[in-house]
C-alpha cells in the first residue's frame, strides 16, 4: 500500500514521515452513511483504511463530493476459494471499495483503499482497493474511476442496505509529496 | 504533528531460524502493517503465522493467486494457523520474496481480527489473501513460521499506524 511502498524496499525500511491521520469515523449502529467532509487539499494522495459490517449489505460503497449520479466505473478481480471472477461495471452510482458482508457479530470485512492525486483539478479521480471478508469468504482487488475532475473534498461510505453495525470504522490518511 | 506511521520492531534473520515473534505489541495504534522480505533456507514450503500464540483451529484464509499461466483460489477454513503467503519464498541466492500484511483495527475488543496480505515469489507467482483469526482479543504478538527455515538476510519490520 502507499505508506509501506513509500518507505522504501531495502534492508530495514524507514517509515514515511509524510503520512498523516486526517479523520476517523465510527458507526454506532444507527447510521447507513458515514461521511468524511472538508478534506483538506494539502496532500498528494489519500488512503482509507477500515473495517465494515452490515447485516444486509455486501459492500460499503463510496461516493465522492456527494455525487450519486451514474459517474463511476469499477473493475473487480476476486475469489472465494472455489472460483476466480473478473468483472466490470460502468455507469455506476458509487464505487465498491470495502467488503462489509456480515450477519454475525464479531465478523467484519476489512480493506485498504488508495485514492490517488485526489486534489488535482484536471484529472478524473481513481482508486485502488484490496478488501475481503470471511463470513461470505472473499478476497478482492478492485479499481475505480470517478468521472469528475473536481478535487475530492468529501467521501461518503454508504451501506448498501440497512445500517452499518456498531464498530464499523474508517480512518482517512493523507500522504504528502515533496 | 505526531508521527502517524512508525516502526515498532524489526527482525533480521541470521539464517537457520524457523520462526520469529513480535511480542508485547502496544495497543496504542489503530492498524499494524508487517513488511517482510524473506527467502527460504533450503526448501520453499508453507509459511504461516499465529496471533497471541493461539494454536487452536481459529484461523481461516481465502487466497487468490496467479503464476503467469492461470489464476486460482483456495480456501483454508478452521486451521491452526493463518497463511502468510501462498507461494512461499524463493530459495535462489540474493532473491527475496516480499509481503505486505495489513492488520486492521488489531486492538479493538469487539471484532474478530482480520488481515490482508499481498505477496510475490519471483520464482513462482503472486498472491493476495484475506485471513481471519476468530478471537476478539487485541493482537499483542505475531509469530511467523517457516516450514523449513528463513534464509540469512531475511527481514521483517512491523509498523503501527495511528488514526486520529
């Protein structure tokens, strides 16, 4: 992931010194949407790390800048222990960075999502995610595109159905460039 | 601003060692990231980990792998250890495999602990896996095991990431 890659890959890696915690949001059990707002434009990239669960949801889906239009494209490569699947979705109303399938307490999906060059004003925004869960076993790479060149200032993580379980947590980090 | 991403400990192998443990992991971070550069001592074999020295059948792993010919997947449920990597590590001199293993929310007391790994073995292939340890205890130790041994020069660093 971004942080460890920046650290270097020789001998004992040094930690990045430009990796800052921006904000953390945690569900209490009564939220279907968790919002990270007023994201500063002072970093180069963002990383979103978290655990997620919902009784009737498979994913914590993601929207940028409150855009719920059909402006997202996603690609997936995933496996469940029995089969490997590659798929693509266009004209979506959100991206799918985090698995969140869980009907049993204590089970949470988890993942890490990189949001690259998020503050650019002339690039459509991209993400790359690695996520999985065990109750409905899945390991997944996915990538996403938001067809909008606006700087990202807000991220909404939305349960596809029902509320997030209490303890669902997303932490946002910023990575500076030189 | 406080350091968000910092090293906790590093283990460098002198060769002939079959395991290594990060113990007394502080509970003050949000996530852990384990960055590993490993070479097999003489025989590439299975590489696993245990958390908090738990050797019960409390680990399950789902893996996606590819070797340049075809992708594949396996599921290992209710095992006595979690998988660290599917393809293991090279035995070739000066050639190391690499893994980044993310442990999310490792110190909370309400969720089973999960980790996601991405690894490569240049002699074999690349893989990614999702594992669960069915315990709600905070992770305070991580032990990695080689089926054979870890070669000299292998190194593993554990980092902590602290959220606001």
